[in-house]
C-alpha cells in the first residue's frame, strides 16, 4: 500500500510542478509573486496527495476499478460540498467549513500558507492511508 502511494507521488508531483514552471516562463515579461506561486504549488501538491490517498482507500473497498472511481469521487464530492452546510456556524468558522478541502486549498492559492491548512491536508492524507491499511489487514484475516 505504501509502495502504491509512493508510486502515485512520483507520478503526480512532477505534474503539480507544471503550472509553476509555466508561470516561471513569464518571469522576464511580467511581474510575478514567486511566493504566491510557491504556496499555490504546495497547496496543489498537498491536495493531490490527499486525492491519491482517498483513491487508494476507495480501491481497497472493492475489487472493481469502476466502483472504486465512483466511491473516490463520492468521497471527494462530499468533502467538497460539506463546507456549504451552514448548520453549526460560529461566526465565520464552522466544523463543516473546516472539513471541506477546497476551503483549505483556497488559502494556498491566495499565497497564504497556514499551519491549519497544512495540518488538514497532512492529517487527512494520513487518515485515509491508515484506513486503507486497516482495511487491507482486515481483508487478510
């Protein structure tokens, strides 16, 4: 399972650098905020690692690749729209808003690297990797 995740990382991370390389090609002809580009690239990398972990978890739930794609898409869709729920709103912070991955990615795209956003992506990536590992161990029993 860790080998698959590392393989996905090696495949995905160079693709995450392509927008930054594209922006850096404009360095002579436009004024660029290099820190914003770096923060956006970091956010994109962290988001894709979370997506890969969710995809691995979904693939551990079923042997059918098509079903795994639908499960992963459903999990990502739930985590995407859960921030729209306004049930437990406390001023501007809400539990549902914190669970939404796109709320955290938004700050990276603005050029702000917050510890809460880093923790979100790293903890949820680890969470889904641990769920995958637990699922595979239970399947072997």
